[in-house]
C-alpha cells in the first residue's frame, strides 16, 4: 500500500480496533502471517485482513513480506514498541488495582545465591513490605546452578544469581557487577603481600565453594592448578569466608562479602585489583509465566530500583 501522510486524527483512539494491534504483535512474534495463523488457530486470510485494516487505520505500511517471513518497517517498529507498552499496561492492570484496593495477599518465593549484597534489592524488600504487609516473602539460598534449575522447574518465580550462558526459558535483568579476590587469613605467611605469579600457590591448601564456584574462578584455578590441595569446602559464601578467616586455607570470595573482614584486618587480598575476575549478577525470572499479583508487584519493585540506579 502507498503510505499517506502521518495521521493527526484526534479520534484515532476511539476509532481503531485494539484487537488489530494484538494481532499485529502476534504476527511479529510468530515471524510471519502464516505462523501467526497456525499459533492462533485461525485462517491465514483473516490474519492478513487484520494487518491490512490496521495499516489503513495508521496510514502506513507496517510489515514487508520476505522469504523468511516478515520484516518491520520504521513505522512497524514504532507500532511494535507502542503495542508492547500497551499490552504490558493491560497485563499489569489487575495487579495494580489489587494493590490500590489493599487486597493483595500471597507468597513471594525467591531463590538467591549466598552473600548477596545489593542496596537496591534490600530497599525493594523494605518498600514492598511497607505497602503490602499481608504478603509473605520467602527467600531460599542455594548455589547458582540450583537457582536456575529452581526457576525452570517452577519451584520459585524470582531468582538472583549468576549464569554462564543464556537459557531461553529465563529473562535476565542485569543487577550488579561482582568481583572476586583471593584471600588469606592474618595467620598466613603471605598476609600483607600480593602475589604476581599464581602458579606459586599450587601447594597451598584452598577453601573451595563447590557447586557455587563461578566458572571464571574454576577456569582460573585449573589454569594454574590451584586448589589441587583442598583443605576446606563450603557451598555457602558466608561459611567459606568463615573457614578462610580462621586459617583453614586460602580461597576466592566476592569482594563485597569480604569487605568488613578486610577492614578489620582479618583477611588480606592477595591479588592486584586489576586482575580480579569480574562477572554479572542478574535478577532472574521465567520468560512466559502466569505470575500472581504478589510476585509481579515485587518483581516490578526490584526492576524499577535496579534501572533507576543504573540510569539511562
């Protein structure tokens, strides 16, 4: 169709069929008109007609057919962004209304890695509880792989942790960049010194964190054969820190989790700061859930605070 001048019809919102926008989103997400028809169990001509009607309403071509399906035009991309915003608003409507009328109850189940330090997460919990005192918040702590598995299996709806890959079943909201450092106790001969050659630590006894060890740390240890001699093991970072502080062995810990012990002079960072392994910690949720109001409101609270802290 030949595009007309941009519409300035003040009655557009009252004239347009909102179902056409839903169909447009279905076409884009399915990757084509035929694919959308199959997913919606409708005839392909009816889907094509709905797209044509929407394009006539807005006065612009939204999609071009290609050998692989469809491709959005500039107008189509703008329409898609607006439609997704409207669908999100519609999805949130019952949740927000329930909160406004003080009728929200339920349980929010969260699974996180140990020793998580995040002001945004803590502030979200406090703010959420003030506004929703009847909602029970349950937090479980586990190694990072078990956080991912619990989400995929539907045991919890919200997670906080690390991931070495991307699982299609999950959505990832970057929460913070975490660094790890190699620490020894005050009683260790290397306390006060920094190590430049990691292979010199091969014979040292290490405290390991088992399944909770970040893959970047695993690769680093294997490269220099660190941890062949295991003197302690704890899959909870807080307990691993306890073992290192009391001289059971040296070991890797998140920098923030060890900060207070370093200030007290009980732990010493053995590596130069510019060599500290760095990785992302994510707020995690399932991609296609049917969340209850309590869970959705909590997730929105955390996301809002994370994004505000991160800035534009």
